[in-house]
């Protein structure tokens, strides 16, 4: 009987590992630095979920394209087609749809769609459903065909048009679930690594919602989500800190406040924040590898 129980334990599948990537506009280049170190160390996750900029940089991680994010961000951050008020005036989107989601990945700095498809990693984009005011965790299985889900996740309120996919009106996932650690654990990824873009101790302050009441007056549930965004975000941070203290998740966060604007146009500043991400990841790598290994051994 004892041998049979031991056999059943060894055959039990290991807990699936998940990677959760917070957004934050150009602060997300910190995440790109962390992810490039993960690629250096050949770290693999069964599932990845990205929010806004986290979804954008998570794409290149899943396709194994080290250095791609910092390369094209530095090259094009001053290009008006990339992110500009000009785009907003002409198209209704501060980030150029054609340039960012087609010209760049298809031609200027090619995205490896085939590598994404071969990766074996489940990839999700977190978006906000404007009509329900709830988060949507949408799986992407074909990056070329489903690129609008990444665009929706990164479409900032007020400065982006809604992205309609399968009848759903979507905007930036950070409006409803900025760091979907609890959701991803519930989706079957209990061994979760979270990469944050705010330093330890940060708490979000309330924001004026008068613009929300004007812009989204037809969508009261979304207005309510924006009104309560700081409460939800701070509650999530508290939950993450509790899980981290219990050893149930592993968190990498900036070791210092990131001095960068959400629409940064200075390549040198982007490089500085990317380098902080690399440095922080390298400093935590031994602990992370041990934590991942402990998770494997706990299931044996």
C-alpha cells in the first residue's frame, strides 16, 4: 500500500507555473529587462498573463526574442507614428494602431509568430470589458490573428478608442485588474511569479473621475470601476504581499521608484529603467530558481 501511494504521488503532475506581468505604460520597459534575464536563464512558464504593457512585453518573452522590446522602444519612441498627440488627434488613439500592431511586428522589427505558436506556453491578455466593468482574461493562441487582444489590453482610457472583439468592447486591463495574480492562480497556475512595475510600499491615490463620467457616461459599470480603481489596486497589493510572505508566490518589483513618464520619449531614460529591471532580476535570480525548484520537489 505504501509503495502504491508513493507511486501515485510521483505520477501526480507538477503544479503549473504562471507569470503575471503588470502594465504601467513606459514603466513596462522595466519588465522587459526582467524578462530578458529570464530568457538568459532559460526560465519557462506554463502560462503567462500580461496587462497592458505587460502583455506587449510578454509577447516577446513567449516568442523567445531577447532584446526586442528595448530595441524597438528606443528606436521608435520619438517617432510620431509610435505614440503621440498627433496620433490621438488624427485617429483617436495615442498609440498608432497600424504602426504599433502591424508595421512594427510584421515588417520593421519582425515578431516571431511561429515561435509563439511553438512555445507551448498559454498566453493571456487581461482586458477591461467596458459594458460590464469587469476584467476579461482572454487567451491568445494565434498572435497574428488575435493581435487586437493585445491592443485592447494596452488601450488606455481617454486616449484610445474602444477595441471591439467578438462583440465585447474592451480597453486597458489595468482599469479592472492591474495585477491578476489571484485570477491566474484560480485559472490553474498556483505557482505564480509576479513582475510589478511599482516599488515596495507604493499605494495608488484616488483619481478624479469627472472625465470618466463624461467619456463613459453610457457605461456606468466601467465608470464605477474607474472610481474604485485605487481601492482595487491597493487591495490587490495587500493580497500579493500576504501571499509573498507565505511563500505562495514570488515577486520581483523595482528596487527604487521608476523615474519615467507613461509616455516617455527619451531613449536614455528607457535604457536606464530597462537596466534596473535586469539588475533586479539578476539580484533575485538565485532565490527565484530555488523557489521554482522547491515547488517541483513539493509535488514529488
